[in-house]
């Protein structure tokens, strides 16, 4: 198990690399299919690409349909990209900084714990007298690198 300091360093390093990819996220929602987009840009017919991939034209058409539906395999995409002298770039691009995703999760877990604690205290006829927002922030920051952060 990594120490919180080690995990924090890993998170920062990964986050820094992934931040460079964020602008690419907008491009991924571009054309209907990348196969057809690049093929047409190259001026290549469907039958020409099928021959380069080594499949029947109907099989390539099926692959295009699968890509459109989001059900094509990475292996098949790489094979078709290679036939068009392209590299397939596969990546996860976080919607926001990793640190923010982690803090959101820590806050969510802390809020759930605070609600449960408040309920028990009410049942015992006790009141919470601390500033909840400040305590929420403190507790969330303590939880950030807990090994249980992502447990349900």
C-alpha cells in the first residue's frame, strides 16, 4: 500500500500528463466515424480500404457501423488505422483535474458520513455545534488519499 505522500505524487504526475490531452477531448466528438473521415480525406474508396485491410467490403462496412455505435474493438480500429497509415491514439481524458475528482469523491464520502453521524446524534438528543462547512473541508482533505476513498 502506498503512503498518502506517494499517492499524492503519483496523482500529480499523472494529472500533469493528462492535462495536455484535455483539448483533444473536443476532437473525439467530431466526425460520425473516424474510419470514413480519414478514408475520405485520403481519397480512398471503401473497396480500396477493404483490400488494404484484407477484408471484404461488407466486413469493412460492418466495422464502420460498429465504430458508429461505439462497439468496435481497439484491435480492429488499430488494424484499419494501420491500413490508412495512421496511428490509433487511445486515451482516457478526465473531464476535470484528477485532484478535483479526488476532492469531489472525498467530499461526497465525508458528507455521507456526516449525515449518518448527525442522525445518530439526533437520536441521542445531541446537537452538532461546529461549523459544518469548515469541518466538511477538513474531513474531506483528510480522506483524500484514504485507501477506502473509492469504496461504495
